[in-house]
C-alpha cells in the first residue's frame, strides 16, 4: 500500500538560489476532474496543482518541470492544466502514443511541453516498445524536444545500446534507480557513468528516497548525486518527485529533500548550476 504524501513538510534550512527549478514533480487529478487511467497500476490520492504550487512557494522554488505520471496514462490534461496555470514558469514532459497527431504535439508544445517520457519500470506495467519510442522520437525532434527515460537499474545493460541510437537529448530519471547500498563500482552505476560520457545524456540527481537502502535522511543515496554533480556539472538536474508515487516505506519530507542538496551540490556555484543554469538551458533556452 503506497503512503500519502507528507502533509506538513519543514521549511528547508538551505535557501535556494533565485530562479531555482524543481525539474521532476507530478500532478495527480483531482480525479473528479481529471480521472486516472484504467491502465494505471496504482490509484494515488489527489495531488492537484494548487498543492504543488503551494509546496514550491514553501520550499523557495519558482520554476518547475511537471512530468506526466503513468496513473494518467497518455491523457496529459491534468499536467497541461497545471502548465497553463503556471504562466510560463512551468514546463512539462508528456506521455503520448505513436499515432499522436501533429496538431496535438503542437498544442502540447504551446502549453509548455518540451519532451516525452518512456517507462521501463516493472512495477509500472509493460515496458515501452522500442519501435514506438523510435517512431515518437522522429516526430518530436523537429520540435526541439527531448525524452525522459525511467528504468529499473537491471535493465540498463540491455537499454544502453538502444538509447545511444536515439539522436536527441535523453534525460535519465532518479540516478538510474541504482542500489545505493551496492557501491559506486556496481555495474549499473558504471554503465550510467559510461552513458553520461555522451553529451546527449543528462541525469536527475533526485529520487534519493527511492534508491536509498539506509532510509531517512537518505544520505547514502545523496552521495551518488554528489558524484554525478562533480563529474557532469552541466548535465545534471534535480527535483522533488512530489507527491512521491508508490513510496511504501519512508515517505520523505520535501523540506528535508531540499536540505540533501547540501550533500549533492555543496557549493553555491554547484547549486546554481544544478537548480538554475542547467534547467534554464534545457527548458527555457530562450532565456539563456
């Protein structure tokens, strides 16, 4: 049984730089307005845009990237509704089918969508079909979009050659969902580092609560984020992952997740790159 999101996160000790971006979060419902997909493997509690906006204000975040979650399938209406309400400060990552029309892609772009997400995670259902991925990639390259890939760590060895085929920027979710207890020499982390040598690849140094094996405050996972920030300072992103779908043991306090940035990006310069400069280049290039 998944846990509800934290009802009262702390005010972070860390003051975030102006223009800080939460590059990975979601909106769920409200189901009465935006029903969940019949294909969803989980039924979350409502986590509407109003709660997300209030959380961001509380944490000191002024911009965000809302990622379409599998509970809404390829109906991007809730995410688009939030983007429009965000008035240019929010961007989106959609989920689409191979037969999506050009008009729908343009409508998504006009709303603020800048990429498509593909899941290769067992608990979220059937993995994305590679031929479908290839077909969608061809459609979105002219829009200047990228893709976001969410995969189980054990899949990376098989996925890596396929991902290298795709000629567009690729963002990897949650540090590749590695096992934080297995050490930096584990196969999955070494494969992730190898992929990141290719400048098309970016990685999100979030999801510490997902890859940690030590539990709160998730310092074991944050150390991997620090290594990735050190090695690839211009191609790392960070997000809260609010409202933390499918967390079953340790629901994180989002204020404490912000404070993990003191480990992940310990200097003002690295924090500005991670939270401001990098997401601006990828999601608001017109502002660069």
